[in-house]
């Protein structure tokens, strides 16, 4: 355990940020799974609706620094590719 006051504060701040990041990451993963599930069932409209939600969550996560911008772009690209492949 830290003895210095500033170190104790850093521990609290880091714990709070870790929790926030975990919540955002979990919400994003759930949104991505919904797109995958709808695409797997062949539900084009459901997949498209879930895609819009997932993209919004991914963008928010990237803007908050939970995901790197290239990681977010890669995730979105893969989802778009999956949904667009359904229409073909």
C-alpha cells in the first residue's frame, strides 16, 4: 500500500478510470455481438440497426481513449463488411 498522499490518490483515480473503461468496453462488445448474431441469423434489417448502435458505441469508446482510433476503425470496417456481404 502506498504511503504518500498523491500515490494514494492516484490509486483511487486509476481504479475509477479502470471501471469506466471496463463498462465502456463491455457495452461496445455487447453491441458488436448483437450485430454478429443478427448477421448470423440472416436478419439484414436487424443487423443494419444493430450496426448503427455498434458504430456509435465504438466511436464513443475511441473518443474517450478506450480504443485507439485505428483499432476502432478496424472494428467498424469488419462490421460494415459483414453486414454489406449479407446484401450481396
